[in-house]
């Protein structure tokens, strides 16, 4: 399961390193800033929109089968991405990769929840989460090495052997499991979940792309998606065979854990997404060096995730998650003190502390969600956690990214006033665009470099502080509503039961 997860996470961490090369008209595809964003967003849109659906289908038709189908789809789409001839082909191939990833992600966690007994599940989920840290560690370095020796498509082609090995291991090692209840599938609920999630995520993505929420392209699909999700909740409360029993949100352990996952990924992704630009553009590191500099964050995840279950048993999930969220907030605040000339070891220490704290949030929260549900609903529980994680991360990138972009544009306006009107707007879109214009202007553009770096740092500081506020909100939510230390022999019950449904 860790190896299968590796392919999904590895791809996204590699892609972040390759964005600059893909935008090159000679070495890459000449993708614009908007096309680069959609190369990422097309994956996110399909992945987040279909996670819940594939979780339901895996519970019904078999999680091993869904995992195998997802891996094959992901491998074929990776091949298509590697050999894309233009940015449009890459965007559609990335969407197909999101389809495969949506089938893989919930199945891995659902299978773990069914294979391992309750007393072992927390440690197993910790090791599973540690696989994310491993992928974060090796992804950027692998991407940097590939880009130094091969063409840009190799960052996608590397997925193929991982998929092939995973498929063989799945066939021989993974037991099949499914929901023994042969109830109807609830196609109306599944369809409503797809339409609602796609609408919400599309609105979020467009908001980040346009830098505003007043444009109809942003608020119209967003509001429509929320209304459809409200219809989904209404339908699920009344149908005899719901795809997901929404009454589980009445369980404090379940709803609080889901909320904490969404909030922490909002805060983290909204800040971490821009760290690649800080390292490669502000600090002038190569893609390989930038990948290596992410190692402390990833190493902390890899080291501390498997130990999180032991921390929860000793201190309780509430204490561990609350403390970790406060530490994450502190790490985000620390980013606001970075300067253009700050020694890189300061960044490394902050990254390690943040990674260690994250390692003690995600596994306990995920285990709390999974242990709140009956085993036959493991796929849906996994899908719910990952859907909230994706939506939270997309919201973080869109909202905090808009804040950074607006701050950058305002701060760069005086320096760009000397440029001709026809290129002033383009140069002010982002630090990447400014540096591109500066390079094209030659010696005349050198005066733009220092102001661009400072404007980016000012925007990053505000973004980091906003992320810290969100992390503190998450800490308050967990401290208030997440149940404390629970008896080791407690078992989850269905929502209609009068007994507490906590572990």
C-alpha cells in the first residue's frame, strides 16, 4: 500500500520541480503561467471530484480490484503526459492521471483499515503516512536528477516502473475486501457528489487563477457546487441506501478529525506551494538543489509518522493534535521572518520542525476518522478524508495564493512604472513573469530583480501569517471538540446507536 501511494504522491512532488522547464519554449512545451496552473489543477479537479465516488465503488465492488484499475489508469496516463506534444495535451493527460489517482488513494487506506486489527491500525496508518514523507523526500531530488540528464517528460515516465512493480505486488499480496452489505448503489448520491465537488473545486481553482472572487467564473460554479452538495446531504439523509450516512458527522471524533485535516492542509499547501519559487528564484538554487533542501521536512515526516500512534496512546489524540497544530502555526510564523539573504540553514530547521509537527497531525486524524466508521465503510471514510485534504489544499493555494499575488502586484507597481504599458501588466503577474521580462530586457531589466525578490518576500510573509492563523483555528477546533484519551477497547458503532461511536 505504501508503494502504491508512492506513485501518486511522487508524481506531484516531481512536477513542482519541473514547472520551470515545462514553461521553456525550447527545452519544454512553452507553457504559459495559466497552462502551468491547469497542468496542476486538471489533476486536482478530477482527483478531488472523484475520490468519494471511487471510495464508494471500492467498498461495493472490491478495493483490490479498484486499486488495480487505478494503477493501470495512472500508468497509462503518465505515459501520455510524458509524450505530450503541447500544453493542452499535457493538461488532459494530467486529468487522466487524476482519474487513476482517485481510484488508488482511498483503496490503499481502506485496505489497511481492513487488514489490520484496531490495536495495530494506528501504527499501520502512521507508516502509510510516512510513505508520503518518503515521496516528498525523493520526489524533488529525483525530478532534479532527471531534468539534469533527460528531457522534461522523464518526470512522468518514472511513474511507469513504479506502477508496474506495484501492480505485481498488489496481485500477489493484497487480499480482496468489500462491503458485505449488498445494498443498492445510490447512483443519485454518487452523481450529486461528483457534480458538487467538481463545482466547488473548479470555483476555487478559478479564484486562484484570476485572483478575485467577484468574477462569475469563480462564484457561479462555486455556489452551484455548494448547492448541489447541500442537495447531496438532503438526499443522503432520506434515502434507504445512502452512499455515505451523513449522520456520521454528528460524531465529534469523526467531524473534528475531518475538519482538522482540511484546516492543516489549507495552511500548509497555501504556503508550501510557493516554497519552490522561493528556493529557485529568490535564492537561485537549481531544481536538484531545491529538491534536496526539502529533505528535512520530508525526513521529519518519515521519522515521526510511524511514532505518532505511540504518542496518541500515551497522551491522547486531543493533546497530540492540538500541540502539533500550534507548532505548525509557529513554524508558519517563522517563515515571515525570512529575508532574501537569510542563511538557508534557518529555512531547513523550520522545515524539519514543521514536518515533525505534521507527522503528529495527519496519522492520528486519519486513524480517528477510520476508527469512527464500521469496517465496511472504510473506502468511503478514506475517500472523505482525502477529499477534504484535497479541497483544503486547493483552497489554501487559491486563497493564500491570491493574497500573495495581490501583495506582489501592489509592491511591484512602482518599479514597473518605467516599463512600456504593453508589457507592464505581464511583468507584474508573478515573480516568474517579472524575471522573464527582466531577462528579455537584458541590462535594462537588471533593476527589476531586487525589487521583485523583495516584493515576493513581502507577499510570502503575509501568506505565511495567514496560514498560521488558519492552523491556530484548527488547534482551537481540535482542543474544543476532539474527544480526549479513549479506552483501548472501545469500538465504533453506527450513528443510529445510542452508544458513543468513538475509539
